[in-house]
């Protein structure tokens, strides 16, 4: 049985979607959903002189025009509108995004018919990436009250170092509870996984420094790191850089728990390359979010949104994410990544 109160589902008996059964059947709970999506090259059609976006213009190699742009907006809004609706009627309360060119793209996205009723607000900063793509954060003000935000620069070194995406810190109150969200898009594996690994370690240590700075004033801070990390949950940047542990009961202050690890160990991924699945899109939390009670918001479970309509239906890439472009050919799809999302639950007082 489920009852809707103030837009939040209260779970009276049990969850029916394969969650870990941690909850007391005789108590009622409320839940919020947090999502993340690499939207793959969400560019407008305007040539910006200071960034390398020429391929996504009407005269560029992709012939990126109004109809293609608006189809992309429609597709992405449809996906985002469905995240978490199996358990929350208003879907995701907060959403992290990456590969977004501009605030105007985000404005078009949140005002698309599929999302407009949610009245999402935007946190976005223009970053230093040469291609002009940034991370961003959407939130529903009815659930999340924004207190502060800032973009944190990642300083890379080496002969091939190029400016990379900032890490976005957003702090506020989720239904009265203080929480922090860090949205990331770490350096790619350009040049090879091994050669590029130090860049992602630098990004991981930058994120760790953000978390440590929060701990100085909030020793029990609730922090959710989300993003396309361009590494898997067992990669060194995540295990050693962020200091993640595989078991909830092993965690101590200064460590983190990777919500996606169980999915990864079962061979489930968010993107595919050469018939191999990776799980680069992750959500990682601090200890206060995984305590074994639900007196306040705790992590409950994580999912990958990989419904059939998001998959390539035929050809050599059947089952892969259905992309907007593939091999230089316009497919009219969604993204080369599947979105991920998590549920956080607390006991109703």
C-alpha cells in the first residue's frame, strides 16, 4: 500500500521494486530521488567564438540545426521526467547533468512539456572546457532549498594537460535536512586509460578536498557525489582517491560508499565500448547517509535507467545506448550514456 502526501510517497508495507529489505513494515517512510545524466553534447546551434563548438552549428560537420536541437531537448526531457517516478510522483528532486553547453540549453530543457510542471531551478557556471561543455544541477524548490553553490577548478599538470570541467558543489536543505551535492565530469580516457589515469586521480583528490573542507564545519555532513567519472567503481581514482569501501558496515569517517558498486559487480553498465560495459556514471555517499536507521535521510538503493526505448534496436550496436550521432551519422537518439538515480528514505515522524 502506498499513500501520496505532499507529493512524496509514504511506504507503509514494503517496496515492490527489488530494494534491499531494510525497512520496518509497520512504519511509514518518505523518499526523495536524486538522478544524474550525461546528456552527450547538449549544444545550442549558435557558434560561440571562444569555444570549439563549430561541429554543432548549422554549417558544421553535424549540420546541427533547430529541428535536431529541439528533438534532443524533447528526448532528454522525456528521460528526465521518468527518473524515480516508480516511487516518487514528482520524479527526481535533484538532477546532476554533464555535457551541457549553456544555461540557455538548460532553460529550454526545464521548460520542455515533459518537465515544465516540475518547475526545476538551475545551478550552472560556465567552465573552462575547450569544447564548452559544463556540469549543471537541477532542483525542485518545493523539495530542495538552495543555500549556496560554487564551481571548483581542477588543476591538471603535464605536457598534454588541457582545461577540464569544473566540479560543482551545491549545498542546501532537502525537506529541512542539510545536504551537499557534488556534480562531476572527470577527464576522459583520451590517449588511453593508463596514460590518462593521473588526470582522473587529480580530479578525485580535488573532490576529496571539497568533501574534507565541508567536514571541517560539519563532521556529520551528508554529501552525495554524482557524475561521469570516466572510471569504473573499482578504479584507483575512486577506491584510493575518494577512499571508497565495498561494504556499508566497514565505513568510517573520511571514507565513502559507492552506491553503484553492486550493479557494476553484476556486469551492469551505463555505456558500452567494443562489446564491453563500463559504469562511469556513479553516485557515491558519505557515512552519514548509510547508517542503519532511517531517523533522517539514508541511502536506500541505486538504479540505472536503461529502458528499451533508450537502447539501439538493431545492428552491431544493438543494446547499446541509443545515441544522437554514431559514426558521424545522425540517429536522432538520446545519449551514449544511460542515466543513474538513487533513492533516499527517512521515517515519517
